[in-house]
C-alpha cells in the first residue's frame, strides 16, 4: 500500500511515542502508591476494556494502519464501530490500558508516564486531524459528532 509523503513531524511523533512506551515498560519503582484492592482490580477491568476497544479498532483498520499521523493513500474515513465512540480509539485504548495497569501495579511513576503519553497523543491527534480534514471533506462533520478520546 502506498503512503502519503511523511514529514519530520510524523517521525518525531512516532519516535517520542516509542520512547514513552520504552520508559513505561522499563520504569523502576521509586514512587509507589497504596490503593484499596477493589480499586487495583478496577484498574485491570479498565485495562481489559481498553484492550477490547483497541483490538476492535485495529481489526476495523485492517491493512490501512500506520503508526504515523499522516493518512495512508487510498484510505477511507471509518466512522462506525470503535470509531463511533472515539475519533482515536487506538490512542484511547493505549492510554486507558496504561492507566489501568498502573493502577493495578500501584505505580505513581507509570501513572505519570501515562499522563505524558496522553499529552503526546493529544498533540499527535491534533496534527493528524488537520491532515484528515484536508483529506476527507466529511471529517469536519465527524469531528463535531464524535469525541477525540473517550
């Protein structure tokens, strides 16, 4: 599948994203929090629900998926399924999965890294939406009806 030309911003967003993922995975515990057991297990429920949302979105995108914000050539705007709940269900799933696991793990460091990931996804999605608006005329209407994240 041919892709549109990628910019430096595309590469920067993806590099930062992978750096944050690596930090989350390898983070050591210097700040731990103590939370009730019921809340810890609620974190697992949130994580699993987020994974279901993310997998659903991945299946809907099929071969049209790319880690880069620039839309793929010959792509179509999907507004059903996971994309009817959120304009960026994969970003939403990653943030909620990270948050749920951090709560379960009682890790303040992982929660802070999740906040950084959310901020990155906010700016990445703003850039992506600018490009999607230029690619799909109907994106403006979709944007009015559907939230960026949940």
